[in-house]
C-alpha cells in the first residue's frame, strides 16, 4: 500500500476549465490539457484498496495534469449531507504535480494503492482519499473542485456531471 499522501499538487496555475465526459465504458474522464508532442506521459494508477481505480495522466516534463480518468468505481455511497467540497463557480486551472514520484520510481506507469471513498451526489460524483485532511479548495471551473491538504496532497475531488447510470449498482 502507498502512503495516502503520494499524489501532491505542487502548483496551481490559471488555465481553461477542464472538460468532463461519462459514457457506458468510462465512469468519468476529466480533460485538463491536451497532450503535446514530447516524451510519453506518466500514468499514475491509484487503485482503491476497497475497490475502484483512477488513472492520472501527467506530462512527464512539466508535471501538468493532462487527464484524470475514473476507470472503475468502488462501492458508491449516497452523500447524505453536503460538505465543504461543493462545486461552485470559478476560473479554470492547470494542476502541476510534484515530479518526485516518477523521478524516483522511473518508468511510465506507477501504481499506488489508496483508500478511496466514492459518493454519488445529486449533480455528480465525489471521491475522497482516506487519511488526507481536506484543507484547501481549488476550484477548476464550474464543474470540478479539488481539495488538498496543507502540503498539496489530494484529499478529495468533486465533479459535476451526470454519470452514466449503469456504473451504479
């Protein structure tokens, strides 16, 4: 198992709002930046120890998040009460990850194991990383909110999109 504080956002820059997709095969795909010509990206796969799997596609050279894909959902709970992670209005953003993770591990695919909690919301999906204290909210346009701890480690993600219903039992 990896430490829950293994994915760290080193910098948040202004950028375009991400686009969101959900279909029969992929519960959620968030596109931040289209890939550029250059070295192959790094794929960080976060497997939920209680189910579910996320894939972060990150530009190897700059650390910019290109895509976040929910490959599969773990057990999904209905959120009973709203939390401070609610999605609101905001400008777009570009997330830059700390490159230490792949510089130390080498290779293009890095697997990390995390305790992921999935919540269905009336307007989308929330994913929490257990063991990371939510402190700072990063608003990425009207559809995505990322919550990080004091050091920039991902604590939660909220996406406002209708998830294809066949992904829920």
